[in-house]
C-alpha cells in the first residue's frame, strides 16, 4: 500500500473552539529541496487549478485558497510555504488560534493539498478536514 504524500494528524476542526492540525508532506527524495506551497479550498477538488505546466492541483480557487495565499506569512499558517528537506519531506501546521470565522460553519469540508513550485512538478493527494461544532 502506497503512503499518501499529504497526511494530517486530525480530520476535524471545531468552529467554536478552533484547534491545531499538523500536516506531514512526503513527496519523496527526487523532490528534495524543492519549494512547496500547501493550500486549501472549501469548494471542492474538481476541476482543480491548472498549473503553468498543465498539471492540476486538486483544489478549487475560492475565498479559503485566496486567504491563505494572501496571508501565507500569518502565524496561523506555519510552514504552509517552504522547502522540502533532502528526503522531499516537510511539516506544516494550521493553528486557528481561536474560533473560526462564521463563513466556515459546522459541516464545511476544507480540502488541503500541496504542490512543488518552479517547476510545478508534484501535486499531492487531498486531505479533507470537516468543520464540526
């Protein structure tokens, strides 16, 4: 059984209490030292975002994707962009630092995925996180 290239230590996040989710990125040694971008979407995985080389990142561009992209240096998105290590691995964390905004009510599914960049030659599987009360 092949191991997923993106894994999370939790698959739920409380809308009211918030929380932290730790991600493990494992692209493999052939992608060692490559720059990566971890992002998310609340509007599904298909058709996805076509990247400059024609590959598809399995996330739809929406308010969640744009918010992360525009606020990537916010402490909430720890290591959502960085460089994979020599083995093509990295860790990242989402820490809501409190309750979630009302635009993410219980029942919302947020899908996370990452891509390597420059070139965009690796795209991960998605990890679905459900917003719960």
